[in-house]
């Protein structure tokens, strides 16, 4: 059975105890819910791959409470330090060289010499990390390839019975996974996400390289089909075709909308919940169409997720 834990001291203590016992606990972050495991335990980390049905070559992000805790497991170069100073805690993941003595299970980084690390801002995530007192490996808390969870109920829809507990912190404020950057020596964007590219470039004082080719799954949800609802997905739609559920944005009105006022922050926060809702309305074998979303700010990450939702399924 999967327990739902309340966001209070008792719930945090229970969640930390379960992590310490090598169990899986889903918890809220400002981006999406993570499926947490003790990153030092091969067994606990193996359970994450098993619960998600995740290909074992796709490594996990390690969550830590602050930069000092990150420095205990990874080498923080100059660009990493600048980005950490500007955006941690927050929706940014950095890929850094792993320290040999870090004590992180090799299953976390799937055998790579680097490790992806993130300091989340969400108050419950912070409290859980401090109560647990160790590194927490956490991918998004959804079955591999499916839509990411932004509420505790989404976690239970996908993983109930496969994990020990979910800490219920209500809806996630950002709603898109973290932006992933390889910061040093030359910064490269590996996955667009909840921190806009423009903000990164402003902090670094120059452009980022673009990485993360879908044909080379070295990183991020880089397997092309991802976030896949049951229904088929069409993009750049301005009108619903017969039998389609249209998801609007700004001036394009549909049965549902990402943001009536065309606000990208609101659209990001609503994206995954709306994708689930549209999937339910479309029904088995149904079709969903999405209105165009501008390719700026959080729009880049929204479009990245929509393109993956629309990609041919394996
Ligand atoms: O917002 C988020 O990032 C959420 C919350 C829970 O923190 N987590 C998340 O994890 O989205 P996940 O596993 O769904 O995506 C992590 C991505 C993977 O696609 C993986 O390929 C990439 O991070 N990654 C992990 N370690 C890496 C590494 N050493 N080098 C390059 N990419 C890495
Ligand atoms: Mg994911």
C-alpha cells in the first residue's frame, strides 16, 4: 500500500524514516513531484528504476538542501558557482563532475563520471532533505515515458502500490521539470525547463550552447517520445477537428486552455494537469490538439514537452 503523508512534522518525519529504511517516497518540489530514494543505496536506487520501468541508462538527479551539500559530492566550477548563486534554491539542475569519494550509488549516474544535482526551493522538499540528512536521488514520480506529476493524486494514479508513500504538498507552482545545464567549461543547455534560457544567459553574460540531441540520449527526457498521454496529440492547432479536444492558449479558445490570458508562467503551471484532463476527455483512441505557444521564456520548455507528447510512440 502507498501511504499519503500530510505536510506536517509527523509526515516529514515518517517520509525521512522511510527513505532511511531504503524505501521510495514521492515528494513535492516546485517543478514536479520527485520519486525519492537514498542516493547512497544501490538497492533503494534500483527500486526507483523498477517502480518507474525506467531504462537503466537514463541517470537520476540528486537532490540536496544547499550548495555546501552539493560540494561534498561534486566539483563546482566557475560557471556552476555563478549559476548556483543566482538560481539555487530553484528549478535548475547542474551536471557536475562526481567526486570519487562521494558515496553515491553508481546506479544514480548510470555509470557516468558526472552527476546531476539540484537544490529545490519547495519548503517541504527542503524540510525533507534536512530531516533525512543525505542525498536523495529523484526522477519525476511517474511511470517512465508518461506525463510528469504536479499533484499527489497524479503520483498515485501512476505509482500507487509501487512506492511506500507520497508526501502531499498540493499542486507544484512551476509545473515543468528543472532546466538542466552542463555549466563548465563551456555552458550547454541539456534540457529546457522551469528556469527560462533568457535568465541563464543573463546570469552567465553570454549564450549557452545547445545540447541534448534526441538521437543521443546522453541526458534529459531525451528519448523523443515522452510525456505521452493515451490520446494522439496534434500541435499548432487553431481549430478543433471533429472529435478532437482542443487545448487553447491566449486568443485560441478550446474545450480547455493552458492560459486564457496567454501567460507562459500560468501555462507552464497548468501544462501537465491539462494534458491529463484532455486525455480523459478525449477518451480511448481519442485526439488532443494544442494551440501554438510562443517559443520564448518558458514557452521553449512547454513546446519541448508538447513535441515529445506528440512524437511517434515506440
Ligand atoms: O524538476 C526536475 O528536474 C524533477 C524533480 C523531481 O527534481 N526531476 C526530474 O528527473 O525531472 P527526471 O529523472 O525525470 O529527469 C532527469 C534528467 C534525465 O532525463 C537524465 O537523462 C538527466 O536528468 N541526467 C541525469 N544525470 C545526468 C548526467 N550525469 N548527465 C546528463 N544528464 C543527466
Ligand atoms: Mg521525467
